[in-house]
């Protein structure tokens, strides 16, 4: 019997070493950059030095290991709840708000996020709000279905809707200096 056809599939997969938590990444082909490029080599080692202690380790009260309670509270807030808080956003909060020359903690007495958002929603002063040049203003129509199919949907027009075209957002992301660190190929986390 003669072989009529041979399919040769080459895979250039890459699996990273397992971390101390027994996690690794499996890439279908070599990634666009080395994921652990900026991590010092000793931190990438398989083993971790351990110490032998006869008694329980010392547990230090807050603000350990931070210099004061304010930093302790800020770091605790950053690490609890939502995982959407980045280091850059926290640094921006500190530099742009907490360390601002005109920042006064007394201004926050009686502050309510909900009430402030409601005031912003009620604000009719459109002339005071400026959008960047790459944002587009348009009216959008939303069709809301009714109970009866024969009636058809009811159209609602929302005037003054601002948006940034998606293509421009994507282009801006790839022009950014951090684009070289983007993973452009998916991977499995094992």
C-alpha cells in the first residue's frame, strides 16, 4: 500500500517553568517577548530558600512593613476588593490628588460618591465639559422592544453621546511605548 498524502504539522510550543505556586504558561508558539524578562534571575529559580524555626515567627502589627499607617491603609485598599487597581492608578491618585497643593482632607467631610455622581448626572452645564479632539459627538437611537410584536419597538434618541472611535483607541495603544510588552498571542495558564 502506497501512502498518498502526508500532513506534517510543526508546533513550536513553549512552556514556562512552574512557579512556586505550581503555575506555568503554555504558548502555542514562541511569544512576542519573554514574559519574565524584567524579573531578576534569582526570583525565577525553582526552589526558594527556607529557614528552620523552632517557634512561631514574629507577627508585627500594622503598619509593618510600611513606614506609616497611611501607606499601610493605602496599600491595603489597593490589594482588596477589585483587582482593577493598578500601581500606575494608585500613583496617579497619590500625585494628582493626595499630594496636590490645594488638597484638604476637610473637604471630604460628608462626602458621598453616590451623591456626587447624581449631581454630575443632573448637571446641565455642557459648555463647561470639554472632550479631546479625537472624540466624536453624535445622537444615538436605541430601540426598546414592547410586549406586543405587532407594535414594534419604541425608539429613544439620546442626544450628545460622546465616543472615541475604536480604531483610534487601538492605534493609540500600539503607538504607546508599552506596546512592546503586549502579548499578541494567547497562552494557556496551567
